C-alpha cells in the first residue's frame, strides 16, 4: 500500500510541475451590425441597432452605448405599404414603446429612460395578427433584410393561482392550454403585477419573463396541457418572505401575457437561452445563434399577445 501511495504522489507532482499557461489567439472578426427589433400586434415597431464587439473585449454599458448605430436608413414593408422608421430618443417614444424597450433590454423602466440612445420606430405602423413584416436596413453601403410573421394568438383555457401546501399565502400561477393542431407553435409567457403601491401606481410597470418562459409545442402539439410558472418579478414588499420570492402572494393581481411567434423567432431565443445557460459551463459545446436577418446578427421578432388577469385567491 505504501508503494501505491508513493507512486500516486509522484504522478501528481509530475502532473502539476509540467503544467504551463496556454494562450489562445482568438480570431479578430470585423464588426457586424447587430439588430434587436420586434413588432407586436397592436404596437409600434421597435428596432435597436449596434455594432458587434471583438470577443476578447470586455462588455460594459459604455462600450454598448458607443456601439449604438443611429445613422442607418430603416423601413418596414407590409404588403404594398412601406413605413420609414426614424431614430428617436427613448424618452420621446410613447409610454408603451418605452416600456417595451425596457423589456427588450431586460432593465427597469426608470433605468432605460436614462440611456442616451436612439431607437428606430414609427407611430404610423401598428402590428396586426396574420401579417408578415419585412425589415430593411441600409447602413454603410450595405442592405440587410429579414421578415417575421405574426401568427394568430392562442388563448388559455383557464388561469388560476394554486396555494402551495407548505405555505399559507404563497403559490404559483397555473394555466391550462389547448395547443392548435398545426405544424409548429411557439409561445412566450410574461407577467406583471398590477397591485397599486403607496403612490397609486402599478407595482410592476413592465412585463418580465420567467426562466423557461419561451417554449414550443414540440412535445404537446395539438394536445391540452396544464403547467405552472414561477414569479420572475422583484420583491418590492419587505413583508414578502425571501424564501418565497418566486411565488405569487395571496391577493396579488397579475396580468399574464401569452404571445405567439413564428418558428424562426423561437429558434433564435431558444438558442440564446441555451447559450446563456452554457456560459457558466467551461465544457459546454458552443452554440450558434441563428438570425432571420441576412448578412448581420440579431433578430427581427414578431409577437401576437393574448392577455388575461390572474387574481391570486382560492
């Protein structure tokens, strides 16, 4: 046994003494245009443009602000109609558009209003279900195009709050969904509470998406399913116990927004979520995130929402 122990120790010493620093030269790719745009049924289009950064660079708010593009020509084509989108400061957008920019950037509304950037939009265009919208971008002598389709919405059969057995006042939001028997459907689940704070304002001004809040009907196409989602919203009441931060509380009033999207949009967000999950794993396989914009990066996404209000009571 002693000889085995000495041999193991010798091998370990040799292993660590022979290690050396390995440097990997990452290829320096030229900057590419990055598109983050969407159009919802009943809403104006929103398009954010920026230039990609080298992989080795540190990403910060300052580098993002410096990469924002506001000298492009942007239009949206719907059938025979063409709409020009103008660069507009976020503070000058309609309030619903301001909220959507905050939702797109995954920041709070008061924070997005501090950003000194312009986004492309037009108050002359409202998205509509069962319509296709083509985004055209002319920038630095190049033209980039992509299209998205807004499918007809699907409503929930039922929506209810279910108290967890171990608690008195906390539970998850549950829903029952009958998926249309079609080739492919994809959904996005978002929520916001409309309880009023002391100033008489809605507790959550913008919608937020829970983990796993984008999903397809790959495993339940044409079937009826029952499922629940956790609460992705911040605790803004100190009496809401921390250990139940992902639960909705008895008495909460929650607006649920269930949006449909086309398969290309789902694939983009599904792969992006997978890439974010893989970032913490050094052994994960790199994931290519597909774009529906030819010649550049990002997404032009269409969503058709359906709304309902969940009252958290028995």
